[in-house]
C-alpha cells in the first residue's frame, strides 16, 4: 500500500483524537515508520523532532534501550493476569518504588489512564467522607482554567470549555475558583508569593462552600491544557492550610507535572506541601503504555478497611489495572531518572529551554509571556505589529503547527500558545534545531518570510 492509499484508508475508518477531522484534509497524518530518541521517522524518509514528547509522556524519548529490555523481559514471562487476588514481583517492586516518592503517600491504587486516576481520587475522597461521618461533603472545588481529563467527572472538574461544552447539561457541578494570577516560572516576579488580595477573594469563595466540599483539586504550579500557565506554589500552601483547617482533601493532579517534568518528582514539592491524593501517569512509565496511579496515605486507606459487610471497600476496577508490562517500564524509567539525575539537571535545562524560546521571540517579535519550569517552556503567539493576540479565528497556532511539521518538528500548540516539552535527554543540538524550526515556522505564519 502506498502512502496515499494508507492515508485514504486511515481516514475511511479511524477517528483521531482531539481533532476536527476535516482538518485532516489540510493536515494529513504523518505515517510513522519508526521512532528513536527524540525523533519520529516517517514513511517518506523524514526525521521529525518530537518537541512535545508525544503528548507529554515520552520523557526519555522513543525506544529507550533499557526500558525496551525491561519490557521484553516482562513479556517473556507474562503480559497480564487479573490483578484481583494475584500479584507478582514486578508489581510489588513498582509499588515499593512509588511509595518512596512521597513517604506519607504510601498506598498506591492503579488504573490505566490519567483521567481515570483523577476520577478515582475524586471517588475516593467522596467515599472517604461518606464513611467518616461527613456525607454532606459531596462536591469539589477546582481551579479556574484547570484540566483533569475527559471522563464526565474529570471534565466537570476541568475548566476548559472547548472539551466540556457539549456535555454541559449532564456534568455535575464543580465550583471553580476565581481566575488565577500567573507568573513566568521559578524566580520570576510573582513566583514566591501569591498576591494577598487574589487569595482573599478565593478564600471568601471557599469559606462559603466549606461545609459541602470533599476536596480541592488542582494541577500543581502549572496548568497544562489550559495553556501552560504557571502560578506561585504559595497558592498551594494556602490551599493546604485552608483545607487542613476544614478537614477537606487536597487532590494534586500530577499527571503532567510529575516524574521530573516540572523539575521535581512532584510539583507539590515546590510548595513543600503533601496532598491527600496525588495522581500520576504519563512520565511514570516514560510513555511506555497506559498506566496511572493514585497515591494516598495509610490513614486514608484505613477508612476503607473493615469487615466485608461493613461495605467500606473501594470497589473500583479497570480491566488493565496492575498491568505488569507498564510497571516494568516504570521501574526502569525510575532507575534512569535517578541515574541520569533528571531532577538535579532540571534548573539548567529549564534555563536552556527558556533561552531557546527567547531566541524564537527575538527572531520573530511574535511571542509574549515566555515562561519555563522544569523541562518545558511556553509562550503566547502575538501579532508582532500590535503585540496583541491574533483573532482566534485566524487559527495562527494551527498554521504554526502545520508549518513546523513540514519543517521537521512536532510542536502541537494549545490554541495560540506553543511550547517546547521535549524528552528530558534530548541532545542540545537537537533542541537548537527545534528552536530554529519554531522560529522559521512562526516567521512563515506571520508573513516575515
Ligand atoms: C493534568 C492532567 N490530568 C489528567 C489528564 C488526562 O490524562 P489521560 O489523557 O491519560 O486520560 C491529563 C492529560 O493531558 C493532564 O494533563
């Protein structure tokens, strides 16, 4: 089958994610032949830099030899057995390693994607309150502009209308905070302290809801799908103090931020807080397969522990919970993160990515709000003539995406916000090439070239 036929057959049957399929008329799918390290190799012989780590998960690049070896070793033994009433050394070692991330969160519940993990944490929080004499705690507070996944409950917790609008009629009500005050990353103005007046407004809102709230849910420090927006970790300290006062949970959605992406194993570490639940996926397996985890404390776990007829058990199940193949990948990935000092190297890498984004800004004059944290940098595309955003109907970000793909980098923006979120181990010369491609593509889009 030649490439044209393959694409025609793809479009006849396959419905791709997060897309208006009509866009595929002008932006047909890349035909992936193979992928290695930071590169995707296409059927027409091109090498494309995976500048967004394939939706933020391929933290160690494609086909990392050590992870491949670990996965193959597991596959040689068995791939999956029901996790109810079975166990294996791979899963036990995985659980032990997970419990070391934040020693207070020493219980791990497994699922197979990020949305489900967040939904599980929310369900656990509700059930916990129900079983500890607080059944009136049956709602949540989430942050303005947050994103937590695509199931109905997580869409309700999210605040990205583009995904949730068609379902507005059936979404449970989740209160959202006032809009947040953002900053440009560690060390920038507004990073150390969340402004008192803005917090006071949020606190007023929270106080009114306090008796009904089971948990406050948030993406710690950076909101990914909401446009890579960074806020002061001080806000999280304030949430922790407030929720402690009211016996309310904190759910940290670390699905994007965790495992080094934001420069720490957990972004909550920036605030020095421990949430009641933390959810992980993406970088946990270095993108080697669908797997997610919800971490909580023994104290929380104990609220579900009792005789069978106490009815306290947490009866959530997904078929692929406890999938040993991805657990083997995660174990190898965690070893590599440690050995390659991913966390220690983050400040330097962050500065480099910020520099590269600044370079794109200076070449084009079309970037605003350049920001960086950990292994990511982002900026908003603006009209260089006016310094203002383009009309969203011009789809500038989408055009940039097309150009960048033609020029050799996968840099899929969020609206008109584009970002670098490459695998941690991307060599410097590849990062530079990625920035050159971004600058060239943006110039083409804004008519400078
Ligand atoms: C913060 C956050 N939570 C939840 C999710 C949902 O994860 P998944 O796509 O694996 O369902 C994402 C995905 O991007 C995310 O960034």
